[in-house]
């Protein structure tokens, strides 16, 4: 049986520099990653440093709502 509130949840990570720059003409989109986090160990929003294929560098990717 599945529990109501599982510890591990799926989260989306989105590039913060692409969002801040507002999709200029050089950038065709926004970099997004899908990952999991443990809700009990990390109750706040997750931020990881990942590679953005649109910025062509490692940037901070923050958790967004689905």
C-alpha cells in the first residue's frame, strides 16, 4: 500500500540565470533538470549547481513547482 506522504518526492530544477535574463535572443529556452529529494532531510527549496546548455556554463538551478 502506498503511504499518503512519502519521504522522497520528485522536484524540477530550473536555471535561475536564464529566468533572470528573460530569454534574450541568444537563449532559445530555459534549462531544467528532474531529480528527487528527501522531504524530511531537506524541507526547504533545493538549489544545485548544474550545467545550463543555454548559458553554456555551470549556474545555480533552483527548485520550482510542478
